[in-house]
C-alpha cells in the first residue's frame, strides 16, 4: 500500500486496516464507489467508521488468501490507472 502512495493505518485489533487515499484526489467514499464500479471490489469508506475517516478507506483482510491477493492485485491496477482485462 505504501508503494502505491496509500498510507496504511493498522488497527490495535481486528481484521481490517485503513488506508488514506487523499493523495489520489478522492474522498474515501468516492474511492470506494469508483473502485467497486470499475473493479467489483468492496472497500468501506472511512467516514462510515470514524468522524475523521473521510480521506480513508477500510480494507478487510478477513478472507481466504486467494481472494485477498486478487483484491490487492485489483487495488494495485486501479490505483495505477491500468485498464481492466
């Protein structure tokens, strides 16, 4: 995530993390909607979980390894602006 310019914030507990998407010029809500529309991957907009979460998205890693890897691959191509296959 850091290599993509997203700043991850690891939780004290739980199976999720937050990533700041402000560097992409999007709010967390805009990013989540666009990411789902273009890559069919759900992430939560950070403002749904915290009053200061507006520039963040919430990513769950509570799923099997293959699905997590696929979601992260789609996240990478989305952030880099690569076309979908």
